[in-house]
C-alpha cells in the first residue's frame, strides 16, 4: 500500500488553491481556464486544417509539375529511342 495516493495529492492541491486564491475567486478562475482551453483547441484545429490544405495544394502542384515534365520530356525520349534503334 502506498503512503501517498493520487487522491491525497488532489486534496492537498485543492486546499492550497483555496488558501492562496480564496474560495470566491476559484469559480472565476475555472471559467477563465475553460475558455482559454476552448480557444486553444479551436486554434489547434485551425492550424491542423491549414496544414491539410497546404499539403493538398503542394501535392496537387507536385502532380501537375510531374505531368508537365512528362509531357515536355516525352518527345525528347521518343526521338532518342528512335535514333538509338537506327544504330543497331
């Protein structure tokens, strides 16, 4: 059996908060903390959404660039293969 259980720590922390900040200020502090956490979650979700959008744009740009490169290189490669066949 442990000498200090997790609930002992919770009781001590709660008592310390009451002693330091007073009983009347704790609900206001809790509301403020809750609002801050909601704002933080919203901002993190926005950052993730922006990251997904950037990734999609980059992926689309890379695919388009690859297609353009293939179209540009294809005539050169086909002409080389024709020239190479003539040497055999």
